[in-house]
C-alpha cells in the first residue's frame, strides 16, 4: 500500500516514511503463499525461468547443512 500526502511544514525534500510493521505483515502474508524450499529435485529456484545473467547449474540446488549442494 502506498499513501502520498502533501508535505507538511516540517518536512524536507526527500523525506520518506515507511511503516515497517505493515511491510513485515505483507512479507509474512507473501511467505505463507510460497511453497517451502527445497522444491522438486532439491531445487531452490526453477531453472527454466529466463534470466539476464544465468547462474551456474549448482546455484539452483539447495546446499545441505555444512556440505556441498545435494544432487
């Protein structure tokens, strides 16, 4: 949600206020809609999405705790 108001007398150029509590609530709502990682095949991101800079194939795998990526 974005709310724009007319500047007050004590406002300065570039003043911005962010409601971090509301932003955190929105983040938690978004996170509840996401599937938990890792996904199918132990992937952390889908390799079929086009990207400007494609990472190496091992960047798509979830790393096990303290070890190399699992395959």
